[in-house]
């Protein structure tokens, strides 16, 4: 879903625009290479997801010369009630980079709102917004985009989360910076399930409730929570996509991976496998190549 940093910025801008047009509060977000998680305060989650998917698909298809729907046909929606259950949902979203071994801590993954909560108290760095006129902001967005005056952008032309997300409401669920740090570093264990039972809003939520994955995937996510599965020397999907798009594609005379033939893709796959020792499933994702 995201081949470079510009794609992540475009998605965040579209999320801000759709949140405004659908009168929706965004509590948390995490954009992974193959999927997105959003914590929303809304009565129309399916409609918002459809509008966001359509807008981003239009952007992505135009940029990469691609056709067709993006992602699965339907959006997974989970209604959450109760204070503790809401915190479980927020914890899962904000720690998604950690769960997928894309970072050593919840704060190490940049395409997520985990670093935007309690910034002053914890001392986390957030990229400041710049003083842009409304005309300047409009020039960074799709035509005829509507947005409120309080939306602010950073120097890269991306809306700052603090200007369009309900971060203060998200902070209220954690109550204090200390508890937030604890929640971002705690393990998903039996005590976490017992704590949820105090909410009296149903059975405890598990990782399998929040994301449709296999038992094997869940076991790996729990293992990744320790942070030991992350390696700074291992190429992430975004790194591999940059390698393909910037370094390899020019030699084939094309500007997009979607312009390659299956034969060319398999030739590049062999190159990536033997030169960079990349796993086949990662190569297939980044080359849009069926295993």
C-alpha cells in the first residue's frame, strides 16, 4: 500500500480530509506496508473507510499506473465499548509497528500516532507544522478539497496529526504519561485479560479479535512485543520498495513495478534473493508478484 514516504503523507492527508467530511474523530492510526488500523469515534465507520479507500486508490493508481480496487473488498469494523476495551484497541493500534517487528519499541515506528501523545511530558519529538497560507495548503491536496482553518501542515506538505486528530481524548484514556509509557511497554498476558474483565462489557478482547490473523501470526506478534525480533540491519518493506523503484526499475526502462512483465519480476526477485538475502514473501509483496 505504501512504496515511499510520499505515499504515507498522501494517505494521512486523505485521512484528515475524510475525517472532516464525515464528522469523524480519529483517536489513533497506524499505516503498515500492507494494511491500516484506525481508532475512530464515528457512527459511519464503513462509509468513511470506503471514501478513504477510494481516494487513496485513485492517488496510488494514478501515481504507479495501476488499475483496480486496492485491498480487500470489505473493511473490518470492531465496535468497542468500555474504558479498558478502548485502551486495548488503542494499545493494539499504537503498538502495531512493534507487533510486526518494524520497530524495537512502540515509539520507533514513524507511520503511527504513538509519538504524538503526551509529547511534552515524555519528551518525544514531533515534526513541527509550518505557517502555511490556506492557498499553500490547498496546493498540496487534491483539487476541491475542503478542510477547516485549524488544520496545519509540516514542511513536507502533510497535515500534522495534532491539528486533525482527537489526541487529547486518546490521552484521557491513559490518564497520565506514566501509564501511557507502561501501556506501550506491557506484555499481552493473562493479567491483561483479567484487567479487562473489570470493565464488565463482555469477554476480554484478544489480538485475534482485533485483526484477522492465524494463531501462528498471533504467537509471532506476542514474541515481537519484547522488541528482540527487530533488527535495524534488516530491510523493511519500504526499504525494499525504494530499492526496487529507485535503483532497479530504471535499468528496465519503466517507472513503476506495475509496468514490469512477470518474467522481469521473477528476474528481479532472483536478484533480491541472492544479493540481499531477502525472504520470498517480502520480495513477493514488494514486487506485486504471486508466490
